């Protein structure tokens, strides 16, 4: 993908040369779907940030059964994969294929040889609203489509800031979440899913920069035909960049933060 900055999911990015490469790495055929884009965005940002190197250490939050821990392990990267406990995930409705009750489910696509997966991946129950203070000293951290489910906009923003505590100076935090493309005022501010507004993201970035962290924003929603298409339920598997949700229009945003130092 082009130079990685914090940005919205747009149609043009699916045509960039390395998009198909990252899809192949996670064993998927390229399709116009924002959730696939989120994985490719995270991987591209890690690669451009020189994090996809043997010996690096990364921590993922709310990983569910996503393919990233296995792919990273296959590169010789030590991964701490974290998620809710099974009982809490069941109460919230996340045990329908979106939660890993056993560590082996993180390699259910057979992306990584078993011996490398066992060597490099650990799994731990973690509440994203209360990150344990012993999760420290990592080169990078990530989350994909998780922080919008923490209960409120403020809790989601607090998680992003708190995730930086897990990093070494100069480390990378990469998170994807929901972005309200229609309103900078009315939005879903609390509940099971929240939609962040431009002002929420710009306020976050200003506060991070004031603390010496680095973040570059590009909030262009795209100008292509597919950027104008709004998917409605039941959602499409390959025309799904922007969608209607509870009367709002949302897309994915990817955030890249370089910790001070």
C-alpha cells in the first residue's frame, strides 16, 4: 500500500500493488471489504515501520480468531494475543466464531507451521478497559475492529492512549475502528458499538502530539464509485467499504501512532 498514515478505508487502496500480497499472506482472495482492508492496513503499516522482523515482539488486543498472530509468528515475531475471557465473550455475543476459546484457533488457517506457532504465540485473557501493568516493553501493538465495542467513545480513546504504555520508546500502535463519515455531531456515543467522529480523532491526535507522540491523519473519504456506495443489511461480501448502521454511515479508519522517544 502507499505510504502508511492514519486514514480511512477507500477504494483506491485496494488497487495498490501490495494489497493482493497481504491478502495472499492471510490466505484470502482480494475483495472490496473493509474488514479485509483492516488486516492489510495493519500489516502494511507494520512492514513500513520495520516491525516485521524476526525477534520483534508484538501484542494484539481483542484478537478473536484473526489471522495476524499466526502470520507474525511465521515471521519469527513473538506475539502475545489477548482477548476477553470465554464467559464474558459469551455474554456479549462474541462466541459465534469471533472469539478464540483455545490458542490453536489462532492458526486455524494453517498459516504458520505448528512448531513456530507454539514457539512464538502466547494467549492471555485481557480486558481492554484495564490493560495489566505487566504488559510492557513491546515493539508494537495492534487491534482490529475491537475498540469500538468497549462501551463508549471515551473508553475507546482511553484504550488507544493506554496501549502506548505497552510499547518501548519509538514503538508502534496500530488500531482500526469505526468512523462516522456523515456527521461530526450526532453519532453512536455509547453502547455495544460506537462510531468515532472527525472531532474525536482530531482531538485524540492533538493530545498525542502534545505528549510527543507522532500521528499523521488523512481523513479523505475517497472519490471513487465504490466510495459513494453505501452497503445496507444484509451486508455484501465484496461491496462493503461504507455501510448504514443504526441510521448512520460508517467506514473503517486505521490509526498509526509512533510512541515518543
